[in-house]
C-alpha cells in the first residue's frame, strides 16, 4: 500500500484510477476502530495487490491536509477510518468505521479482477 504524503501523490493516485482500480484507505493512528480497519485492510492488500488493484494510504493525523484535500477532491465527507474505491477518477464505493471488513471488500474487489 503506497503512503500518500503530498497533494501530487494524491493527484497521481486519482489519475492512476483511470488505468486500474484504486482503493484509498484513510487511517487514524490514534483510533482503535481504525486499528481494526487497518488489520482488515492489510488482509485485503495481501489478497489483491497482485491483481492489478492499487492501494493508497493516508494517515489522517499526520497528513491532515492531504486527508481533507482527498475529501474535497473526491466529494466524499471525511471520515476515519474510511475506505474508497476509485475508478476513472471517481469514487464508486466507500465505507467507514466497522464496515471496513475483509469480506465486504473482497466481494467488491473480486469482480474487478
């Protein structure tokens, strides 16, 4: 999972979604709910990273400006933890908190490979 620390990296990831599906995960290092979601996302990445699906990570506390820019650019209310699927520069699916589960994401990503 590529860490996103700049606006240029965020824009590049959104552009990449024109070539392949991109999952963007917004994670708070201070939140136990986010820690659980990160554990689920780790499994998702291990399962799908070889299947032409790209993954990006924004740490919402450490890179708050990038996190808020992502919400503005993508038109999705900021939440943390939050996962989004991008295709052709648009969010086609998103969820947050306890809804970020391996089984849910597997059912969404499997049809894309």
